[in-house]
C-alpha cells in the first residue's frame, strides 16, 4: 500500500490552545486539554464532530506547522521555501494582538509564494472579503471561515485545498519535468533561462549554457534495448545532479535539464569568468566517463559538451541554445569525449555540414559512391596479401568529399547503415570477380562502423553478402575499431564468435590510439591488429615511436595475432618495420588507393614480383 501524500499546513494564531486544536484535528492526534483550552476550543468549533476513522486508509496526511504571530508565520513560509518545500494551505487568524493582523500576514506570505491557498479565520463581521480579495490577489486563492465553525469544515477545507495543490503540482510536474529522469524539461529550463538572462543583463553578469550529449548512445540503445538505454539516462541524470551539487561552489544556482533523447543542458546563471564553465565541464566529463553497470553489462559512456557564454555568444535564449548545440557537435567531430567553446567561425562550418548532409541523402540512389582499393604487402614473402576497400564519394555540387568529412555525418544522420551495406556487397562482389579472373586476392578488408556492428542482424547481413557474391568467407576481413567493441564487451564477444563461425577474418583497426587493452583483446576472436599510422609517421626519427611499434608487434606475436602497419610512406619506415618483424604493411609507399580498374592492373603487374626494399 502506498504512503498517503503529505499536505503541509501552516496555522498562525496567537492563542496556544487553538493552535493545538488545529493540530489535533488535522493530525488526528489527541492532546491534553486543560479547562481553559476547552473554553477556547468551544469558541473555535461549534461541534467537535467525530474523529477521522483511523481504520480507513487516507489518501492524504497532514503535516502541521504552528506560528503564534503574523511575522512568525511569514518567517515560517520563507524558511520552508529555502528548504525547497512549500506550504499548501495557511490558516491565518484575523486578529493577533499586539502584532500585525492576518491580512498583513496574508499579503506578506502571498509575496513570497503566489500559489499558496490562504484561509482567513475571523469571528468579526467587519471583515470585508471583497476588499481583502482585491488587496491580496488572486481572489480564487483566498478563503474565509467565520468562527465558530464545524470541525469538519476545517479538515475538509484543508483536504480540498491541499488536494488541489497536489493535483496542480502533479500537472506542473508532467508539464515541466522529464518523467524518466525527474529533471527539468525543455520548457522549464527555458523559463529559468529567461529569468537568468534578465538578471545577467541587469547586473552585467556572465552566464553559460552547457549542452551535453552522450557519445554513441544510439548504438547502445539499438543494441541492448530501450530498457538499458533508459537506465543509462537515469544513471547519467543522477551523476549530473551529484556533479551540479559540487559545482554550485563555482557558480551559484545552476539549473539542470533533459532536453530530449540523450541530450542534457546545464545552465550556469552566475559565473565570474568564461573559464568557470570549463571547470564545470571537466568535472562532468570525469563523472560521466566512469564505467556504468546496467542490465548485467559494464558500459563506458562518454559525453561531448558544447559551451556558449552570455554576452559573447548570444544575448537571447534561442541564440545561446543554438550556439551551445553547435559547439557540442564540434566537440563530437573533434573526436568525442571533449568539451568545446562556441566560436563564430562554427557557423560557416555548420552551413557546409548541412550542405554535405543534404547532398548525402540520395547519394546512394544517384550512384555517387565508389570503392578504391589499397594493397597490403606481406613483408616476409613480398607478395600482395590483401586489399582494403575504401569508400569514396563524388558529388555534382561538392566534388570529391573526403571520407573523414562525410562518414561522421552519415553516422550521425542515420545513413551509414545503408551505405555500409553497399560497401560490403560491392567489396565482396569485386573480390569474387578478381578471384574469377585468376588474380590471387587473398583477403578483402572492409571497414565496419559501430552502427553496423550494433545491428541485431549484422552477422546475417555479412552472410547474405557472401552468399550473393559467391565469395569464399575466408577471403573477407572485417575491420572494427576497438572503441566500437569495448562499449559492450559481452555483445562484442558474441558477435565476433558468430562471425568466426562464418570463417570470416576480423581485424582491429587504428590499434594503439584507443583503449589498447590487451586483456580485453584476449577475450575476442580476432586475427589481426592494424597499427595506427600515427606511430609509423615518426618511426624513422622518434625512438619512442619505434619502441611503441616494437611493443605492439611483440604483444601481438605473443597472442598469435598478425600485425599490419598502416601509413607507410617511405623505404626507411618499411625497413624499420621489416627489422621489427612486422607481418604486413600498407601505405602510399606501396601504393595509393586506386579505382577498381587501376587496382586490377596493379595486381596483374605484381604477380610473382617483390616490392623493392620489401
């Protein structure tokens, strides 16, 4: 059985026995009443009426607060509001000598809390309700009781008004608070922003808006289901609340809201300097980046945060929200798990991004995508042991658009799934055609996005592409980033085990720049590590890069994994990698990515040949 809702009642009366009579009546708790108290009770109540039925469960219970003078009643209301609570109903005696009367108290209380219901209790007929209603608006929240009255009237009035207050609070909560996290919603935070902006303008203060978005949340939501996604959102809201309590030492009266989906907003209404927002953002980054366990899964969630500051980045709500949102997208495009201040140059970049997104929609249907292929060389034998399929896009309006520019946009706007399917089918078909032409293509590597990997039918899609093309499964290699796998290790293990059952090979791409957690890798069915090009770039000049590449090769050998070094640009880099017993290399020194016809010609010229320096 649920606990009854609490109606908070304030009683202000200068006579102690009458105050206690209210308490006894509302809380249904007997109190000792001396003869003087009995006399005063009779003045207040015509008849006692029967006590509330203790055996019947109540929907409401009363929490009664007592004050003996008008000023004490006003102070009680103020103290309650400072605690984040409020009274639902106040019963005020009209005459409370020697201090101010009930009308004064009603006006002062109304100034503190416009929504409280006030009941003026009087034994005098000279009180004009119409006059008081005009002096203490709104009239619909001012009520009168003439002494003496029936005890039942007090309780029923308190129930009716308190119940109404609870209903109004519930409606307000539905309208202004997020039902999942309990945070303020978009509408309420806009109200807070309007007030905070007005104060910031009046007092020449700075104000900051932090737009917070969870990285890769959609992939987790799609992979593990909405129930797990909801738990992540609730856990995120809890961590944000705890962090906000800490940051109130940096900026006073911050406001937190869920804007929708996995987007949150933090309003910092009083900051001394724009850098204060960076202090807050850094604390949020640390709090949200800790592992979160839900539904039996340990998940790594990181935020991207955009910051806009009044007055530099806008002087109205819409501009500040738009610029904070824009800064957040730049934080994501810079690698995620970062925070970014808004800069005016972002607007031009954002316009270009919108153009790219607009042209990207329909690019598949217009046949604007193609594949280029880059060879991979086996250092021991000197033969071409594989080709990596690389997506290219040529648009009539934009020309050639770099993959680093359009692929993140395709992921964000939900197009990468269809594009990834096209790449998989086209690469399998090309490899099968080369095999049929007698070219020894040992391996065709295809990059797979985290979005594709998260689809429940991903393995079935791979199997279908192999079946449709007729390609032997062992020729296909799927390249996955470590970050895509580490977000949900349980699912990653299951998916990779099923891929291996198809006899398809698996490589970890860009190894060394992500988590690089060998303990995690031991749990996964993989065949190859692709060492990131950032280590190869300085391998001929930087001893540290040579040490890193040597360590990766040694660890991989211990795990019986092959290593492919990406980004080999010259003969000296190739010689160093060969001396370190790296298995394979890939880069411009071997060949730049080529269109299908050029790649086929390249394959024919290298049959039986060995690359110089290899």
